[in-house]
C-alpha cells in the first residue's frame, strides 16, 4: 500500500478491466502492462507487492496511477478514490448496544454478511430482470456481471460496518464508455430500501395498490428476508444505516442522496408485510384465457415470420388485469388484436410493474365470439 491506500493489486485489477495485458514481467522495478490494440500507446509499470522495500517503489506506483488517470481522462484524485474503494460504494452501519465495541458477535456475523449480500443480489435482480415478489432461476448475464464487479471491503472502525464497492470500472476513452452494471445494482438496492423505509402506515392498512407499488419498487421476499437477517436482536434500539458514494467523474446515478435508515419500526413492518406478498408470488401452470387487446412484433425469425408480445385481458383475483405474453414466431402471426381469443398455460407473475405470463405453452388461438345481445 502507498500513503494513498492503493495497492498494486488494485492497479492490476483496473488494468485487466481496461483490457491491458502483461508484456514484460522481468523488469526490475515491476511488470509492464500495455493494451494489445495500442502497443504503441501508453504502457504502465506496476511494482510487485514483495518489492515494497525497494527504493522508488511508491513513486512507481504513484506514476502508474497517473498513467491510468491520463488513459481514462479522469482526475488523479478520482482514480485514487476508486482504486481505494472510495467511489461507487454502498455502506451498511449497524448501530446497537451489541456493536458498541466496533464488533459483532461471531454467531451473528455469517447471517449479517449473507443478508447484506442478499440485499445486493435483490437489487441486481430488480435492475436486470425486473422488480418481482420472488426472484427465481438464473438472473442472466448482466446480473452475473454486476455481482462479479462487486467486492466487500473489510469492516471499518465505527459501529459495525460492511462496505460493498463496485470494481467494474469505466473503459478507456478510446474504446468508449459502458454502463457500470455493478454500480447500477448497488443503486437499485438503495432505491428498494428507500421504498421500504418511506412507508409509514401499518401493513394491515395497505390496500392492493399500495402493496403492488412496493413490489414494483423492488421490495421482494428476498429483500424482506435479508432485512430480517440483519436484525441481530429482537430487542429495541437497532438501527441499520445504508448510504452510497458515487464516482464524481461519471454521470450521477438515480440514487437516494440521504442515508436510508431501517430501524425497529421498519423491521417490524417488513415482517408484517411478508404475508401480504403471497398474492404476487408466481403461479405455475396458470391457465390464461382472454381476448387480445394489443400486439407488437419484436423480431423476425429466419423463415420470415415475426415473434412478438400480446396483451391479454383477464380477471385475476377479482380484478381485470392486462397480461403481457411473449409468443414465438409460430403463434404470434395467427393473433389479431381485438379479434382473437387465446388460451394457454404458463407462469403468471408481476415483473417490473406489469403482469406477465412467462414460458407460455399449449397455445390455442380462436376468433373471439361477439357478445350476446
């Protein structure tokens, strides 16, 4: 480590993500890195950890940071903050009499760490697969990439802290910028916690629309279970503080600017809310029958017939719902909006604020009968 709190490993990690490779590993002062597409461009000399005692070690490492600052066209201080874990981070502080010595009971620690990670997983699923009450199956490549770009720092002094940092870094100026999925996952996590913390009414006073709004904001079974896991005691006085810090050289994310506080009242609300989520859990082998309101082609198959989405209206739990279905190129061309009636099986669930029938099968399409006079 230097006085800037940046390690050679952090430098290597960033160079790897920028597409650089090692080209001279035998140098006395360190390893030379260069970009394979720009071998005549800037090279970066990175010292080895075990050469810390060599003269010029810190100067070489600082020089490497300056090189990265120039390559990424970002201020030196911003690069230092990111490499030291100071940018694009989400922090949890647990304040209670049980953490007054800046520590946590050993028996509580595994559950707390796992629950903190589960919160981030829920944020990533909400961001990349849509808000839903129960996240099932694979999260997809963006979800996997986001989690791969997040690391946990060692707890810091003061109460008991856990810090998640985004180590997925911006690309170089000459290769263009790409979304930072790991940062987006942390932002989505904080937004879902805001939704939970801002509901001041008791759970039994919420109506269906209120519960749906919470689900659509990312409040899922996984999030509520994680909050329970962070509740290290049943006694009063527990305070969970979540906050974020973001790289100032990047466009500001749509994230809460204040510290999000989850205390005794919010934890009690989370426990009472869980049973109310049951109507929004996925229903397998659900039979959808109804007339088609709208159709939208979304692509062409190799034989020229389009696939696309249809919106089917059906009464669900006593309320008329518009249900989105993705049909393949065999079924979609047969459907006409306002004319066709469909019948099919699938999994009914609410995703990103809309009802969907996923994995449709046994699709039957017919002409809707006009209403009898």
